[in-house]
C-alpha cells in the first residue's frame, strides 16, 4: 500500500512540475501578446490623430477618385 501511495505521489509531483512549466510559458505568451496589442493600439491612435484612418464607409468613394 505504501509503495502505491509513493508512486502516485511521484506521479502527482511530476504532473505539478509539468503544469507549472505550461503556466509559465502561457504567461510569457500572454505578456508578448499584450505588448503587441498595446503597440497596435498606439499605432491606430497615432493614425487617427493624423486623420488618415483610411476606412471607407458605405458608398463613400476613396480619396483617389
């Protein structure tokens, strides 16, 4: 019985280590994606300030016509 408990404990410890690595990796990915979203939001804000949004609404003709 003790041997079985020790085996299960070892398995659970290994599983906890693997999950910890996965969570750490996901945290890094989330940080990277957050920085990219912030960068894109800053670019869009700058584009809006310049007045060059470039979005054509409805039947509005693009500026080159």
